[in-house]
């Protein structure tokens, strides 16, 4: 996993503290990227699980306020559907991603 952070030029919708800006490519075969935005300097928990609820990857991120770009390697994962869950404070966001052959 590679993480890079930068201050973002735009703000998230009013009241939102966290958002997943983009997950690409989707479907993926080897690597994929996750772009998240936070307007707070809170610790962020990221979990990736399969359709059975098994946790495939889990990490704690401490991005600075703004945008964080995360590059994930899923080459060893089986083909199928996975869920990316980003949690901070009392906010949780889930996005679906597909691993293709």
C-alpha cells in the first residue's frame, strides 16, 4: 500500500467530514487507487473485505486535512467483489470494487 497526501483545493459537501472521491480502475486486475478526502485531521481506518465478510486488508491512516491517495496491490486476491470501508469518528463509507481475471 502506498499513501500520499496533499491539501485539496475543494471542500466536501457541507457537514461531511469524510468522502471517497474515487476508486479506479474498477474493475482492476493488479493495482487500484483510492482517493479519499477528509476536512478533519482524524485517524482513518480502512478495511477491505470480500463478499463473505473476511477482512483482506486493514490499515490505519493518518492523512492530513485534504486529499489522500492510496495505491493498493490486489494481485494475489481471487477474482470477485470486494468492499472498501473507510471509517473515522462516527462516519462510515463503503464502496464496491471488482477484481477481474
